[in-house]
């Protein structure tokens, strides 16, 4: 495999031997290139096949037209024929992998895949725009993985993304935190996150024509320095020692504690929820259970207080993930 000191190298992450590998990095250091190299080489050496996952069928059309282009252009595998036939990746005339859409992944359930050892989910964190996460997306993705690997061992999942926001379904589901002070950390025995930081790439990107054109902007922090550009520190603040527990909100399967500091008039939203506190509200039908009251509109005085504090700039959040989730909740309530 081709490697240099500028582009992404997955060898360190591979040494952890984790089942799920979340790789988050800036635009341009070659995350997709590296994983493409890996799955091609794995097939050539061991006959191991792969699934390459994108979210929607429209994305598949764009990917399949250029999937092997960089490998061919750079002559990475000069002795082998790399070719796309529809959604099938062919190497030397044999099926090496498939590019599939997560939104239609159920179509794959009945198809035996005993040779698939690697699943790559490219752009698992959405960029802002017109696309959206599919309903119950994490479970849909895990169903896809389960139906692919079944009871086998020796497989791995690689999830690639740009540093868009910590507030995404996968970080929420697994409680992922960035590996501050280092590039890689396990957040479970079989799962890791790699926060790609490369001084050589950053210097090269910053000195490029485009890097100089966007220097000093939030976009430069995102594209060059790998900072989550939808996340900022505005309204991020830990609850005060004088704040009192006020009520609990259940939203998208997570519970959030709402604390009130009656001296300052500020409400705090925290992932530190008291599951025994009797005042509990569910914001959706899916979150409703025998221990919650379902919220309909803004007639609830607790919810009204929450929305009014937000409008007045008097609402604070534990961290960016809590902030992202609660802003979605407030948008639903308003």
C-alpha cells in the first residue's frame, strides 16, 4: 500500500484490532483512498470481499463511476485489472465487493456473504444540506452489519467522516467522545475513534492556494485543522453548584436532566439525568413509556419555560452533543 507522511495511514488503527473503527478527519488527507487501497489489497492477497456503504442510492451512482479511478491513475496495482460493473467492484474479473445504499440495505439480508470481511461506511456523519439521516439509522446500519457477518469472526467495520459535528446519531448511540491529548482511543473494548491530526497535511493544506484563500475562517478550521465546524462553545456551560433538578426530558431514546438556577434564571441541560425524578416528559411517541408524560404543543409550563429560556439566551448545555440533540428537540416543540 502507498503511504507518505501527509496522507492518512490506517495501520495504527488496525493494530488495535477493533471491530468498529470510526475515523474522523479533515477533507483531503486520503481516508477514502486508504480504505480503497486496503480492500483491494485484501482481496488480492486473501480473496476477502467488502461492502462499501453510502446512505442513499443517488450517492451510489456518483461513487461507482469513479471508485477505482485513483487506484488506476496512480498505478497502485499495476498487475491487476480494476473495474466497476454496475454496483459490483471487479478485480481480475472476479467479484471483490459491492457498493450499497444503507437506505435499501434490507435488500442484502437474504444474500449470503461469507467472503465479506470488511464493511466501509463512507461519510457516516452528514454534511449540512438537503440530505438527512434515515429513520432509526444506527439500528439499520447494525442490522446490515449483523446480516453480513452473522456468527463469523475476523471482520471489521470502518466508518469514515469529515469533522462536521459531534451531534450525530452514531456518537449519540455509543456515547463517543474525542480522544483528547491523543489521536486514537477505544470507547469500548471492540470500538475505537481516531481523530486524524497530521501536522504535515495541515501545513501543506494551509500553504495551498485554497488554504491561503480561506485562511482565518471557520471553514479553514474545519477543512485544514479538523475542527468540528458545526460545533462551537456558544451556550456550552456546566451546571452551577446552586442549580436544582427541575425535570427530565426523554428524546430519541436518551434522557436529559434539566436543572434550574433560580438565582440567575438560567436552565441547564445535562446528560446527568435523575431517572427517579417524578417530573418526566417524552417528546415523541417512540420515547413515551409508562413513566413519562407525552408533550403536545407548548401548553406544558415546564416546556414553555425551556423554550422561553432558549429564546432569551438563558439555556446552557453540557457539551456539543447535548446541545445538538436539544436544539433538534426545541425545533420540534416550537
